[in-house]
C-alpha cells in the first residue's frame, strides 16, 4: 500500500499533517476546556 503512494505525495501529506496536527490539538483542547467550564 505504501509503495503505491508516490513519494512527493507522501512528503506533501506529512507536511500538511504536521501543520494541521497542532491546530487540531488546540481545537480539541479548547472544546474540552469549554465543556469543563459549563
């Protein structure tokens, strides 16, 4: 499966993933804290 994915696409995916992950973590944390306050 992994060999089927072209290398540039994998590189791009990893780049996007490393950019999006902190945002997702921040979003989850914000929601969690909001639900805690309510």
